[in-house]
C-alpha cells in the first residue's frame, strides 16, 4: 500500500465535498398562494443554487404534464405547452427562469406541481414539487333557522344550519354553550353547478341543563379543512324562567346630559343665588 493509497479515502471525501459545493442543489418549489380561489392567480417560484454550473433548462409540470419550459440558450427562451386549464402568464417579468404565474385557475389544476432543474457541466437534474388547491369559499357565513322564535325547558329544539355554495363542501357542526352537540350529525351536501351547498339538522329535547343562567347559545360552525372557518351564533333564552336583562343606555343619553360646562354653570348659578 502506497502513501497515496492510504490517503485516498480522505481525498475521495474531499472530492465529494467540492463536487457538492459546485453543483446544483437546494431546489425548492414554493407556491403562493397554495390554496387559491377559482379564477384567481398563483405564483410558482422555483429557487435553486447552481453552484459553479450553468443552467441548461427549467421545466414545469402539472402532474406528469409539462406545461412550461425555460431554456436560456434557445430563442425564444420560453416555451409553453397547452394543457387544459393552465394559463401561463407569458409576460417575461412574470414567468421566467425562476417563476411561473398561472392566471384564471380552475378546479382541475388542483394537485401536484413540479419544477425540474437541469444544469450542464456537470449534467444534473433535480426536481422539487408542491401541491396547489383551487377552491371556492362560501360567500356568506352559515345561516341558522329554528322552528320557533323562543324555547322553554321541555320543548324540542329543531334547528337547521346551511352554508352557501363552496368547493370543497363546507362541513357544519353545532355547539351549544360551547359544547359540541350531536357528534353524529352528518353534513348533507347538495351539488349546485360545480359547487356544493351544505346543510345540517338538529332535533333536541331541552333540559334545564341546556340553559346556562337561563340562556342557551347555539353556534353553527362552518369549516373547510384548515383553510376556512367561520360561525353564526343565536341566543335562545329560557323565557319560562326569565332573568332580568341588564339594560344599557345609549352612550350619549344619560351620561353626557350634564356636560362639564353645564355643571360648572349650575354651580356658579347656585353660588350666585345663595350668596
Ligand atoms: C399532495 O397531494 C397528494 C394527493 O393529492 C397527497 O397524497 C400528498 O400527501 C400531498 N402532499 C403534500 C406535501 O401535502
Ligand atoms: C330543516 O330542513 C328540513 C329538510 O331540509 C325541513 O324539512 C325542515 O322543515 C327544516 N326545519 C327548520 C326548522 O327549518
Ligand atoms: C344619541 O345616540 C342615538 C343612538 O344611539 C343617536 O341616534 C343620536 O343621534 C345621538 N344623539 C346625539 C346628540 O349624539
């Protein structure tokens, strides 16, 4: 074994280290926004570190389908490949070697996007991918309807909650005084055009325990996974056992009746009278 032979593992590691620092790495695809409203636009940004090598091409894919390619050595440097639903903004300021802007996105675009970066000397290809989801969020918060305008202990509460159309469908649930009721209540989904509206129903005999200090707060929560959540609340008082309402006056009526100026004038007036 020669001295060189003994050093070879170290040289090899050193070679790997150098190779690592001069060649393509850190390929990351970022989509902003990842969850986009139908008809909106989204920016796909592919960042990469070329090291010492030259960029040969950046290819963009939706699933397996290439829809855009950037090749600096060619003229023109960009190429788009028609794909149903993909509208690349071909303005070079918006779609270039690092990013692609998609306009007027529709549902069929939901899914995996990739950017594939290839360098020459050394020839190397690295791919990064990220999901994008196209949605329609409901236009309004959910609406609650009850069969009566007030309830007392012993009544059966009948309530429906419905959400305006969305996609994916809104999931609805009921909370009573902040506790989940009706764990098994199924959200019913009905198609309208290419969206869904949702409804949930509850029928519940009311016990004294349902009223906290004579009051029942019913809340309907509308959610789409972790991208959307809102609620509508309704207050139902147990009118058989009414509790006095705390009456609040409008800010301006009683308190500001004697303004400081008026108050001072009265004192001065009284002082003059009883002098
Ligand atoms: C992307 O979407 C696919 C299927 O739609 C799913 O299996 C995968 O887990 C998603 N990836 C990420 C990072 O969310
Ligand atoms: C709730 O919805 C069901 C079915 O859609 C309907 O039959 C019922 O009358 C509704 N109840 C209320 C309180 O709106
Ligand atoms: C007092 O408040 C009421 C409603 O709160 C409003 O209509 C009215 O204009 C107010 N009056 C003055 C003098 O600010």
